[in-house]
C-alpha cells in the first residue's frame, strides 16, 4: 500500500439523487499526484472510520491522469439506489486506485527484432523473502507460441512451447514467426495497401493472428468496395478479407476504413495495430500499486425524494 494520502475534504451527497463526485489527487504536502496506468478506482463508505465492513462501494473512472503541475482526477457517480437504504448522517469514505505495475515488463527499448525476449527488473517472494530479479533476456523458439514463466522457488525465468508448467507463475504468451517476436498485429507489412483501381481495394499478403495465437496465411488480393459509402475492411480467423458499410464485425479483425465516392476510393485510414503479446501476469507478479487518494467524512443528507418513492 502506497503511503501517498491526501484528503479532498468531506464529501456531501444527497439521498435519492444522482451525485457526481470528483477527487483531485494530492500528496500530504499538497503536491499534485499523477495517476498513470490506473485501471480501477474504488470509493468505499463505512459507518465509522475503522469499520471492517462497508455500507456501500462503487467504482469510478479516471477523468484526468494529471502530470506536470496538474493533479490526477478520479470521478464517481452515486445513484439513488446506492444510498436509499442509508439514514442521513456523517460517515467515512476512502478512495483507492489500482495502477498496473511494471515488474518484468517486456523491454521494448532493448528488443532487437529477433527471437530474444528482453524483460525489465522485478521482484518475487522466495521462501517468504522478496528477491530482486535483475533485468535480463531469454531466447525463444521460432514459429511457435512461447510460454514465458517464472519459478517462485528460485526466481528463474524460462520459456517453453508446450504449455504452462505446474507450480510456476505465468508471465507472457509470445508468438514468433520468421525469426522475430510478433509484438504488434498486423504491423506495417501484413495486409499493407496495394495499388487501388476504381472501387477495387488491393491488399498485400498477410497473416491472421487468431485468439489461440495461431497464424493463418492470407494471399494478396482485392475486394470491391461500395460506392458513395464508408467501407469497413476486415479479415476473419479463416483468412477471408471482406467489407461492409455498417461497422466492424464482432469476432473479425479490423484492417481499414475506406471511403469511396463517384467510383473512386478517396481516403483510407489504417486501424491502429494491436498488442500481440499476451500478458498473463497477475497483479502480484506485475507489482500493481494500491494508492489511497483520499479519506475523510462522508456526509449524507436527506433529499426531496423519499426512499419509499424510489420503490414506486
């Protein structure tokens, strides 16, 4: 648990109303706290400051990650249902944020477009004692799914192409191909644009990376787009490239958004590459940080709407 703690002061909420609460993150000395990599925000209200149980708990969102001189901002929405069974009075609240840790992160700065997986430093408990694991690297097998894991008894990191090893902790699943680690899909080469003609959209050869990390080869080809429309170009797991004028299809892989007008393709937007490395680390292996961002009085006031009226 981080020692960072700052109070935004008491929160006042009204029973039977929708309340929007914003928490501005500062440390104890009044300095703004940036909150990058946050993936969960939790607001908990208790009857007393030290109560082991809570009256209600809700989850919020990051409105601003902060930076430079600006604090991070998290926001929560309290709905009538959250407070209708609680009497007016003074209670206590705290807010907590969870940020993704960086232990054993894939070190992209040291990766050399080969089969060497480079990882950052991390920590692991060995026989009840925290052991520092230095940054390092491990060689992977080509044209395979590599299972990268760590032995909690020794801190040794290893890889195999069979599957997860019982008793070891998961790190990553990594697909290799043609002497390289597939870090992003489809990248700049697979399914790159060819020379279009009229409404015919030409694409170069590529490979589909399926959900189970298999690769399906797709030959170069073309499809005919719909004129005077926005076309969504995608590829299925079995390698069929298609388009429609509505939106990307669930279960297929987006490639491009292309606009056609008067018999010609007028604009093409490539969809952003996706991260192709499967991160299987749990929150302890990843070193996630839990930070209290505020803790103070939660004042609940009676509103115009009575609790009984909410049941109507």
